[in-house]
C-alpha cells in the first residue's frame, strides 16, 4: 500500500515529467489547433411572455468520426413546460451519413398544474440516422422507445409508446 507522502512525490514526478516532455515537443506558432469539444445551440425568438423553445448540444470527438454528445432541450407554452437531457453517440458512416443512438430523460416541469416538477422523468432510448442534406442542413430520423413507465407523455403523443421521429436542423 502506498503511503501518502510517497504517492504525492510519485505524482509530482510524473506531472513534472509530462511538463518537460511537452516543452520539448516542436511547435509551430502559426498552427491553429481545433478543440475536440464543441457547443451548438438554438433558441427561438419570444413571441409572447411565456412560450420558449431552445436546445443545446455539447459534443466531444472521441475518435476520428466518433462523437459523444450531451443533448438538452427546453420547451414551454401555456399548458406545458418540459426539459430533457441525454447522451448521444454519433458515428460517421459515410461522408454525409451518421448513425446515432442514445439515452434521454424528460421532466414535466408543469406537472399538470401542481406547482412543482414531476419527480419521475420519462426515460427513453433511441437509435437512428442523421444525414447532411446540404452544408449546415441536417435531417434526422430515429426510433424512440420508452424504457420505464411514466405518468406523462411527450407533448402531442398521448398514449404513444414507441415512435418514429423525423426532424431537420439548420446551422446558422
């Protein structure tokens, strides 16, 4: 078993060695290094005091052509207030085609007018494809399946369990 002073000394030496190795690497100051992490999002303009819709996507390129993403969406109108959060794996299959799959939770913040969020979120898994129709324009098709019972449904899909979702996404 390592004793704390020995362990701290070993960690310090490893950290110092990594710093020296990084300093000895040749560098070109004209090269711009692109971060493997990116953030995307969209927010509709407000048409009234209460309505709101927005989504975000935080992605990390794990390998060349493979991304791990954290996705979120907020939707509010007079009779509903929903927030969803999930993870998504996105694998490039061809130049313009991606395979997507993941897990998401959706919370009913309005909770049928009770004044507090529904404590049990909807949980779903999904699998589908994402196709780049044109530059900065994507079309997504996916099968979504709930994995646990919930006392609320997605807006407009009352009574529907497994469903096919289609959507487009534009980047500005």
